[in-house]
């Protein structure tokens, strides 16, 4: 009986510690989907790769409603 209790406790701890996925949500709690286009840029050019990175950064900030606070 004590062995079964120990197994059940260990299983409970393992399930409680399992990672859960994070999803971008807006203020109302709904998932937010954003599209980042890159068909207009040439990814073989360093400057265009930087432009894509800026677009991705901005999309992530928008999806997460992130507003940088500068001090």
C-alpha cells in the first residue's frame, strides 16, 4: 500500500512539473495570429535579413502586447 502511494505521489509531481505551451494572447485572452511577409525581400542580402528580423521582432512585440519601457 505504501509503495502504491509513493508511486502515485511521484506521478502527481511529474505531471505537475510538466511544461505547458505558451500562446500569444491579446488582452481579452484570445489567441492572436500574425503574418510576417518576406516575399518582397532578398534573403541572400544581409540588409534584407536584418529587415526580416525587425519584422519578426515587431510581430512578436505586437502579439505579446509588449511595450518597451526605456529609462
